[in-house]
C-alpha cells in the first residue's frame, strides 16, 4: 500500500509537470513536446461566397443578398491612412471603410530576450532565441491573412434587391484635425466621412480618451435620398484563425470569438466550430456584446454606453471568410430613416488588457473573457485575494509569496495529518524493509505481515495521499490565475527578476526549487524497493529541467510552497521523533522476531 501511495503521488505530480511544460512550450510559440494537439487547422472556405468576398457574415438562414454586402467585383479604393498617437495607443485608421487596421498598446511590451543563461539553453535545445528588442504589443494588424486582425463597421441594406450602403470597403475621407493627443489634452476626435452610397452617408467618429482603453465610436447615418430607407449597422472583428496549439487537456488560454447576452450568458466560439458550421448563436436580443479574445488581451464591441440611446435590437453572426480568416459581428436594426433624417448610434470599442476590475466596470460579463480554465470558481476568489495582497505589498512577487503562505495556513491541519502519516511511515520503514527482506520469497505472507504492522502501529499508508489530492484543484486554480493575469506580465520581483511572466534568466529560482524538492525527498519515507528509492531522487532532478523554462512567478510559487512544506514536515517529524531516530521510536526500527 505504501508503494501504491507513492506511485499515485508521483504519477499525479509527474503528469501535472508534463502538462505545465507542454503548455509553456505552446505559450512560447512551439509545438507541444509531449502531448498531441487537440485542434487541427480549420479548413479554409472556398472564396467566392458573399461572406468570403465581402467579409460580412450573412444572417443565418437568409436568402439572396439581403443583409449582406454584395460581392465586390472591382478592387477596393485605396484610402488615406491616418496614424493616431495617444498615451495608450498608436493606431492606424484606414480610409477604406474607416477601419481600425493597426493598434499598438504602448504600455505593454512584447516578450523580449532576457539574456543570461536562458539564451545559451535555448541554443542548446535548438529553440529560437528572440531578438533583444523592446516594442509595444501589436494587438491589431492589417497584414497578410496569417496576421490580419481588424475592427470594421458599416451599413447593410435589408432590401433584397436594394443598393449597397457604405460599408467597410467604401472609401471614407478623414476630416482635418489633430492626430496626436497633446500634453494637457484629455480627448482626441478623429472623424471619417463617406460619400453618399445608395442614398446614405455614413460618418464615423473615433474618440480617444486619455488613460482609457475604451475608444468611443459614434456612427451617424444620414439619409440624403428622397425616400425612406431601412439600414442595418454592423460592428465586427475579422481575425486570422491561427492560435497556439493546445494540449488534449486544454491547458492553454482561449483564443477566438466570444459572445455575451443576458439570456445565454458567456459563450466562447472556436474557429474550428465556425469552419464546420457548428455554432449555435444566441437569438436576437436588445443586449449583449461581441469580442475577440486572446492571451492577456481582448477587443470588444459594446453598446448602450453612457450617452447612447435606448437599447437597440441586435443579432449575432459569425463567418468563415476563407484563407484562415474568420469574423464575428453584431448587426443592429436601425429605425427607418425618412428623407433628410439622421441617426447616431454610440458604441464602445474596448481594446486592451484583461484587467478584471476594469472589465467588470465596462459591461456585464466582460470579465469572463479572462480564461481561468476548469476551476474558475476557485480561481476568481484566489485572484481577488492576490489583488488585495498586491494592494498591500505593492509587488506581485511578494503577493504570490503571501498568497502561498495564506493557502498553507488554510490547509495547515490537513497537511499536518498528511505529514504525520508520512512521518509514521518513515519511522516504521526499517521494520518494513527488514520484513520484506525476510519474506521476499513469500509474497502473500509478506502482504499479511505488512498489514499487521500497519494495524499495530496505527499507520494508514494512504493517509498522506488524500489530503494532497483534496488540494490539487486549488493548486491548479492558482496556476491558472498566474497564467491568465496580465498584471504578471513584465512585473518585477527583486534583483535579477524583472519579469514574473518570463523564465529566470540566470536559473537561480529553478536551482533553488530543485534543492527544496530534493530536501523534501530526504524527509519522506524511503521506498523499500531500491529502484523506487533511486527514482525518488532522480525524478525531482528530471522535472527541474522543465522549470528552467517556466515563468519565474510559477517557480516562485513552487519554491514558497516547498519551503513551507519542508518547515511543516520537519516540525512534525521532529515532534514524532523521526528525525535522528530517538529512543522513543527505536522499537519501531528493531527487526521483528
């Protein structure tokens, strides 16, 4: 039974590390090392359908061309590209449809090479070494289909044979005005205006606010014709479908479209589901939003923001545009516009970090884009506690240490029972080993004798296993908190640790972690089987290689947990007289007569 307990614990520990290592490889843009990918590349839809040609998802079940931009025959007009600079963004708005085609987040830097020994190890394992350069995160980009990610808007004609209205392919002209948020200025407006198309003129105003990742986008629709018109306004994201390959256990954070409505709540949509036409969209409603989610960052189209009109009926659409491009759109039904009439719809384009408190304040359910994995019900309170500790300590590294201390305190008595059981096992280990040697040719009698010893000494060989199993969901939930929280990105701790989301460049933390794991092995009972005893020492060394590439914040968590576990186990072993084998437990070490 003792061997079974150790085997179970090592399998769980080893399997967890394999999953974490595989995820870290995926996070760095490499193929999974151990586990096959659960996702295959989505097949590209053949271009030529209305959706593939114009990029606007057609309504589910719609016939003809109503509600979809007609297929474009000629090349789109080339419009002026306007570059906007604020305290948070460097943005490019394209005159083709007034599309937000590029967006850099100036306060967040791309992962860079930290130097140190990590560079040498990357060379040793044939892994690419990133250039040592500092550049802002590029959230949106209008490059090749492999990197395209843009925010588009436009108007649709609901009439089956009606003319096209201004859309994201129409030429729009930027009105003169400032393009940079000057010192002392809190707001910057950029206005794009289309020529009349199909009797409608479309004016789109981007309002950038200082210190705010929410871009206000006002859509003014003017009927310049002599007849009433029934337009629809669509707000959409178009993005490439290339995502980091995940493991079969889904330990990577979600990347792809998302929808929220009060009726159906939060819904993640895989690109592969869109390609296969297996997406169940919410019913039309007067609430909700659409988003494009990735690790650490999100872009979302929101409505009913302060200053907007009453709730507008909307429907949700997704489309496979071909060439590995996918779109998600929110289509708004506007009231009929009389000749000469105009209507303005206020929207909010959030494009920034997945900071939970900020997302909660913007729209119901928007904080759910932060992926906490399968133990979200545990992860959210852990993040809340971690955030509170950071507010007190002012450093995310020390907040992680304090969080582990509080978790160990909460599980103190549960761990105490586990360590007490392990200490008793260590105390009777000499007696077990002598008995196994004496009865090695009589396995059935050996098993009976072993059970007798356990009963007499009141030792439960599984006593150290169950308390640890109960804590596994908490540890996995904490892993997801550290993995998903953008606050850890480039957050320093002390001395040489300048980024808790990147590996330790000098391997100091992995070495300390290995040392603490080996010390824990020394404190644990020695397996009677010599091969198992060797594995007990080899496995911490083997797994320590994986920790070289783990984020420093995760390694710091493991070190803190190990140190506190060692302290508690040392105290219990000392109290029970296992350390030094004192006289009161000598009887346990004597061979059975």
